[in-house]
């Protein structure tokens, strides 16, 4: 039975995953090499819990219990000592992930399942860095984790039926909807989403229409809650570029080649909402959607 969860990485996805598990009364160890990042993660979780209380989604007691369920660690060895499941949510970098999984395999209890929240990197490749390929799986949560219902459950080449069923059931215990997919580049979500975002960027690059116009067509014409360019900003343009490269390398198909405009924007440090500018300009405290000066 899974009770103790370790989450590796305390960024946006890591703290969201820790929050959800803790809210459903799992014991969570949040691990990051940076103590400041851990302190910020707890602040973020507290702020998000306050928002849930204000909306009447949880009680003050549930907030207190959720925070009590989370412990923080700066050492992988200490943080995974009692883990039944470890969810890695580090930066989308293949070398880093392979090293983390090698370390996790050495440090984690023999029966622990090792999951990755990767949005595009091969689970089969990650599993090959361990000696427990049958217990390695993808558990791809969507951002924001506390709100989005989907968990993409990715079976690597060696992932066992038992591991898959355990993660499917566990996801349901978090009131999420798990969907089982096989391990091919981009899985399902990003294999479909990223070419759409890339095509929207090409549409802008080729002067077919402006930022606001492209997003409006997709919102009002296709019932998308957010236009593809705004969504790219929200995901992070550097993340979009990294995923497109994985798709391009994995399939060798030119249709996945990243638009030169996207490549240039990332090179210029315009990474979307997190950098303050992408296709739109972001001002702290403002929710107004303002097209970046470059595209006016």
C-alpha cells in the first residue's frame, strides 16, 4: 500500500504535486538541493491552500493537515528513505533526469515505484538508468496541478502491469482522471499540443495574423479556453522549444521542426510569463492581456 510519497524538485510542478498528495492525506517528503526553493515552495502551497479555503473548497483544518503532511529535505538519500512512490519533477533535461534516477535507484527502498513527471522524455530511456525498469513509469500531471484533472500515465517498455495499475488507482485516489498511454515521443498531450502551438507561431511568423487575432480565432472558433500563443507563454517558450526538439529528434519528421521565431525568442530570453515577456507582456499583479511591443 502506498502511503509515503517523495517529490523531487520544488518548482511549479513539484510543489503542486506535493500539495495534491498532502491534501489527500499522503505523507509527503519534498526534496530539492536548494533550501530557499523549498521555503518558497511551502509559501506557494500555503498561498494556494488559502485560496482553496477562500473558495470554500477545503476547510481551515484541512489546510492545517495538508501542511502538516509535508516535510522538506535537501538530501535525496534522506528524502526518499521511507518512500513507497517517488515522483521526479525536476527540469526537463535528459542528462539531469538520468542522473536523478540513477541516484534514486541507489537510495530508494527496493519496492519503491519511481515515477517521472516528464512531459516528453522517454520513460524507457529513464528506466534504463535504473535496475528496476518494471517499477519506472511516467506520471505526467498538468499545470496547475491542484486544478487540472488529467494525469497521463506513461508505460515504458519494461513497466509492469502491476506498477501501471498501482499508479492508475493512486491517481484516482487524488480525484484525478488517469489515462494510460505508451512511451513514444511527446506521449499524447504534447504530441498533439506542441505542433498546434508551433503552427500558431508559424502563422504569426509568416504574417498571416497578429498575436491577439490568432488567439481569438482559436478561443472563439475552436472553444479553447486559452489561445495557443498565450498557452505557450504560460507553459514557457523554452519548455515548448525543448519538447519540439524531443519530437523532432524522436520522429525525424520535419513537421516537428521548431519555428525560427520561437528559437529566436528563447535565445533572446523571452520565455513567456515567467520572464515577463513572450507573445504577451506580463506585469506583476495585473491580469490584463497585453500583446508584447515586438508584435504590436
